[in-house]
């Protein structure tokens, strides 16, 4: 860390629906360290990654992911990641919120926080954790400027017909009900990686698969459409989210289960998806159960894959084909089984997997090609680097 002045450090905070990720950067955007908090066997687990070194497990003594930011300063100093007495000048915080207002980045003023609170009921899973994270970060690093980095901004390039639902335009405009799209930071990371390596073709389908999942069509480096819409609950089935569901079906659930609006929101966001169908939101557990003959686990996985197929098909049509398919996100990068089953139905579009390359690709650190070189259009696994994307936006603003 020698040579980095004390007022240049940028901290990146990425509160996901099932994890907390942090990155510490110098002023020239050199990564110094990353911390990843997640729940493992019911307890908070923390891993530390320093460039060029093996991941290190960090012991933590708190039980909730929401407490990660509160303990962050102590962990940074204790592990000599941030020298004692050093100051973090700015913090980049990922923002997921359904609004034209949040289609761009903002310095987190009281006005911006107020806008988030107004939208909290529409995307409670993400906005609630974001507000909690913001409060903890501001308490731990009171002198740092916090920048809210939009997870939707990448999708601003979508054509006008990809923004609208089949409702009155005046109502959509007045009430701000549009297909905003999300996972833009992750998709932008994959596209930047392809561009930097000279491997970006005209038509790319990016499958971001994790606790939240989406499929995006990218035409000449710009988003043309994406499976998520007004909120991150639209599109493919996810770990605990239902994915696309018609208002009629949602209303029938609300009436039949005697739920109020908040109860329905919680049901569709935290009790549905793989958890609702298969009883678990862990892909690995469902795959193990399926191998043991559990037909419910099989149903959950095949329903998930079917929903991903439909979204890939939509992007193939939207772009009149595809030159490259990218898998990214925690599940997209780690699950060879899921990738194999998704690609199995894509031979008609000239995408054919190389089984050995796919099986060997578990947690790649760089672009990894998993397609058959002689017969297939390229299929790649690209580690998402949302942290660096957020740091770039934070520095720019």
C-alpha cells in the first residue's frame, strides 16, 4: 500500500440480497483488498482477498449480515488492510431502486435518501438493506463522501419500445412505471472486460446468475433489453424471488393467503422462487437432492432453467441472434451443472459446450471459454467485477 496518500482511499460497498461485499481501492483504482460476507451453515462467514494472495478466512463474532459495515473499520485495521489513522475519502454504494431518478449516480444527500425511502415499499429486499448499510457506513466513516452508484444506469440505452408495459403512456410517465432493469453494474463489468481484451463482438447475451438472476442482450456494447423490469423481482425465477408473475395470480395469492400488501411483497420476494418450489434457495443443495432422487428438487431446477431459456430466447430474437453467451454472477461462475443444462438447449443457435472445459471452470479469475472451439460460437465465463465498476463511478462523480 506504499505510495497511496491517506486521502485517496475509495471503499466500495455492495450489499446484495444474500451477501455483503466490500473493496478497498487506492486513488488510482488499484485494488488493495476485498472482503466478502455471506451466511454459511447459518452463521456469518468472512473471507479476505488480497491481490496475488490466497483467500484468507477472517473470524467474526456477529450473527447478522446487517452488522458487517459496523465492524468493517475494525476488520480493516486489525488485518492491516487500512493503516491505523488512515482516512477513507469516499465510499461507493450500489443502489437498486425503481425510478428514473435512480437511472444515474448520486452523492448521497438527505434528498437522495428521502427518495430512497419513498421507494422502499416497491423494492424492499434491496432498498431496506441499502438504507441500513448507508447508516452503518456513515456512522463508521463519518468523514467519507458516499456516492450511490446506479445498478440500472447501464440500461439507459434501451430502445423506447423496451421500456414500456402495455399501459397508458401518460400513467406510466406520471407514476414512473417503466422497465428500468437491474444488474447493470455486473453486465457493464463483463462488457468492459470483453472490450479490454479485444473480444467484444456485436451481439452478446449476458446471463447474470446468483441469488438474483437476469438475462441481458447487449448490442454493440449497449443494453438493448433485459429480463428484469420495474423491480428486480421481474424476469427469471430466482433464489427467493418469484420472477415474473401476472397481477391476477398475485391477487389470487393475496386473497387466498389473506395477505396485506406488505405480506404479499414479502411472500413474492423472500418466500418464493427456488425456496418456494424446492424448499431451498441453495442451488448446490438442490443439485445434491436431485441426484438422490428428490423429484421436488428436480422440479425446482428444471423450472428455473426453463425460465432462463425463455429469457435467452427473447434476447436472441431481440438482437436477431447472438455471437457470444456470457455467464457471470456467483452461480454463473461456479455452477458447471447449471451452465451445462442451460446450454444443452442452445445448439440450434450454434452454442455447444465443451464438457471438460465447463467442468474445470469452477471459480475462474479471468475470462474462460467453455465452448467447443471448432463447432460452437463462443461461450465464456467472466468473473463479475462490480466492485471495480462501482469504484470507477465513485471516482468519476
